[in-house]
């Protein structure tokens, strides 16, 4: 099954896809009028539609069936991570995290950050591609770069976790988090969080989390944490 992305559409609508999606449907897949395709708006709706105009520049389809809240989970994962100097590693992470299942992503600016900016437009395209490839109907929310102090102060999730390499009082996700809840996971830069940042997090009811005795790279730690949340909720 091929899944296509149309941000705004409703049942019964005749929708025109953008040039990139249209070209893929008509030129690459060689689909024609009256053939069925699947669409998502990235907001939880999964659509079945018939092609009504197989134009490679502006292919039009008519929505005939809608499945709402397709694949909706009963828990929420928000990953806040300091992007690595090598942006390819973060792009890989966003692809894999979307395939596994994540709801929100915030790139962090920390005291030890090696990267202070990201191109959200490019990252959003990676999220869309991963969503389509894994046949999901929810596209993760991608927030702008945010200072860690601002994110910590404004955090609303029920379970707030900071993955920190130091300290003896760290616990495992499975031991401190309930099922069917909302989770915010903080992953620091390659130089880890500063003590000031950790203290601020603890003062705002974050819990320090251990990911085991091994030392993990930033993107590996993030993916490991997300996988732990999914395992917890099975």
C-alpha cells in the first residue's frame, strides 16, 4: 500500500495533491482515473479515495471513505532533544522515532549544545516521509528550537523525565512511569546537561532516568527511551 499526504481534506471532498505527490502517483506508479489510493492528513484521519484526474502536476481525487483516529494510542510521547553537530544523526532519529511512534518533538538549546539551529522545513519533510512509509495517520508535532529553561518551566506532561549520565539516584522508566499517560523525555547534548540544567529540572518535578550502564550516543539514547515507553504500554 502507498500512502499519500494531504494536510487538509474531508470525506466527500475532491482534493488536489501537490506536484510531488501527483508526479509520484501518475508518472512513477502509473495510476489512472478510478483507481483507489490512500491518504492521510497527518491529524489521525485515514482516507480512501478514487482518482478523478490523473494529472502529473495536480492529480485530483475524491474522498469516499474516512477512518478517524487511525492508529491512535492511549499514551503520548514528547521528545525534547539537543540536536547533534552532525545533523544527519538527528534526521535519522526523527525518521526512526516516527516509525516507532512519537507525538511531539522539540529541538533543545542547552548550555553544552554544539548546534544552535535546525532547518525545521527539512525535518518536517522527513517526518512526513516516515509517517507515509510506516502507514501512520499522525504526523508528529515539530516545535521550533527552544531553550531548555523555557521548556522545563512550561512542561505540562504527567511524567517528566531527564536522562542524565551522572548521579546515583537515577531510576528506570519502567519503575517510575505508569501506563496510559503522557511522557516528556529530555535528552541532552553530547556533553550532557549542565548541573544547573539538571537542578532546574529536578526543581520542576522531573525525574532523573537511567538508560543502563552503557554510554549511548544522543540519538541512540532517544530511540532507546521511546522504545522503553512503548514497551511499558504494551
